[in-house]
């Protein structure tokens, strides 16, 4: 029997590191057969790149590690519901499972807005598990934005 293991603590550590750099605190890790092969936090400000979301950076790194543009045996763990652009990239990469912490009513693309994975043009929808360590993920975001106000 396989025991479920959450890698959300590692994603939260990436989100904390992003926050320390002044980035919106979102972190992501990608696992392959139960091992972390890529990790990233948001770097949009640091890299002057609007696509440098944690999910995108982690997917890029995992693709390089596995030398493939597709990640069908990989799981993505992210602290915040992916935006529409990240959800589309997750679909294109053929990620097997997506685990996320906090929902994003303003900018989410899974349960909010365009609901990318249920759109007729979506070629692949991962299994989605939401709410993992949601209180910790949401609290990190609230603290970050409260300090900005």
C-alpha cells in the first residue's frame, strides 16, 4: 500500500523565500515518482518577466531535468490556485496531478474565471486536489499583502 505524502511544506518554503525577495509568496515543487525534481518561487519582479510564476519556473526546470516537454508522470504542488496562464501551461505539460493550497477568487484559473481544465479546448486536465495546507498558504499571502498596505 502506498502512503500519501504531501510536498506542500516544500512549496511553502519556496513561497517564504519568494516573500523574502519581495515577490508575491507563491511556491511550487514538481515531483516525479515521489522525489522532488524541481522547485521554484515567484520571480516576476526579480527577472522582470511576467511569466516567471512559480509554476512556470518549476515546469521549465522539470522539463530540463527530464529532457522532455511533457511531464505525464509528474505532480505539481503549489501554494496558490494557478492563474489561467499557469493552468494552460500545466495542461500543455501534461502534468498528472495538481495539488494546491489556497484558492484565488481574484485571479485563479481552475475554480474561478475561465476554469481552464473544463474548457472544451483543453487537451489535458490533471487530477486536481485543492485545499492542502490552505490555512498556512492563505496566511502567508495575507501577511505579505498586509505589509504592503
